[in-house]
C-alpha cells in the first residue's frame, strides 16, 4: 500500500500532461475477498489526477472461483474488456484471464476479442493493454506461459490484417522486457511491488505517430 501511495504521488508530480493511467493487473495478491483492503487500495488510487483503467491479473481473477472473483473485480474496478478512444487513439483494455469452460486456447480467445474490437475500415491507431504478455517466459522455467512463440503465427496474421495495432503493453513478469511479434512491439513493464528484492517502478509512455517510447520512473 505504501509503494502504491508513492507511485500515485510520483505520477501526479510528473511535469507532463498524463492522458490516463493503466494498472496492468495483479492489483491484489489473491486478496479480492478482503473488502476493507480492496477499498483502501481503491481510495489510494483515487488520488491520481488522471483517469485510471484497471485490467485483471491472475492474482485478481482466482482459480477455483473465477466467476465470483470476476464479479467482485467488476464491482470494485469496472468490467474487463473495454475499448476507449483517447486523443484519437483506440485503447483496448483486455483481460488475459480466460473464463471457466472456455475450450479455446487462451491466446485464441484474446485474439478473437481484438479482431472484433478493431474494425478493418477504421484507420485510427490502436494500443492494446493486457496483463499476461503473449510471449514465453524464458527466464523462469518453473512457470511456463500458456502462450509462447509457437502461437505467434496466429498473432502475426492478426497484426497483418489490422495494421492499426501499434503496440501491446503488459505486466505480469515483474521485469522490464521488449519483445516483437512480427512488426508489433510487446512492452513488458516491471512492477510497483518490490517482490524478489526488485525496485518498485512505473512507466511513462509517450505515443507519437505510430511509435511508443517510455521512461521508467522509480517512486
């Protein structure tokens, strides 16, 4: 909670206009049933001067109770799966947590959702925000990702058919990483949490003419 307060203060003090803030998931640490804790965290985040959008992570939507925790997440943070136009750019805030009983590969469900959201006849650029990046976690073999490079051809076809998609922005791995799927960059941000003795950080992104650059901020 203290690190989140510092992050909010650091964002508010930045000497540039902030169009919006995205929490890319794992807002909680398997504690969505603790109402007092959640409300305290929500109140801290309300200190942000810019609008904030929330994406669920795997520690928000819990195994063994996905439907119930999805409902709680929607109550506290709004429903997942949103498309918002911000200064001429479509921003997709997408859940990467698949529902119980969904027989598709996890990545296929997300690709199908993006395809529905991005109209081929709409030339406005698109940025996609999600929790789990669609890449293999090569540095942590104990927790292999559900989607890796072998799934990339389907992602590449999606990006070829919809060149408006300029970047994917994710979290989940608690590391700074940059990957490419075809010609589309996948940015993985580090975390506000300081697990594994890592320094707490947030990212400032700047979109201009099809390119997304960033600075890392250490609260």
